């Protein structure tokens, strides 16, 4: 029932670099160096009409609702036990801290 579609990278359509993958330049504050990020193809919303029809059919009772299975998730996904909170606070460092 669920469909995940990942967009592929856009291609340059005109000019001497025609056919190459498209990228945008970016200067993230965190890294403080220039990087390139891939440009994705434009989004396609053709699926929305079909999705709306399916929702209306479900609301009108034309179709049975899909079976919902309960997932048993663990209480915590951490691979190690958490240290004491005060220890974590002691170890915390920030670039904005000014020592006096």
C-alpha cells in the first residue's frame, strides 16, 4: 500500500556540459569550506489523485481496512547504558563557553 519513490539526480539539459549530473555549491557554517550538493529531479505529484480515490473508497466502506500489526519496540535503542547526568554535564563542551 505504501510506495516510497526516491528522486534521482538531475541532469544538465543544455550547453557544453549537457548530460552531466547537476550540483549546487554550498558553504556550510559548520565545516567552513565549500562543498557541492546534488540537485534532485523535480517532484512529481501524479500519485495524489489515485491516493485520494483510495481514501474515499476506504471512507465509503468499499474496501476493507488493511490489517494493522502491532510492533513490539524495545524500551531503549542505545547500545550502552547511559552515564549519570552530572557526568554528562561535566563532560559537555561548547564553542561558546568563555572561561573567566
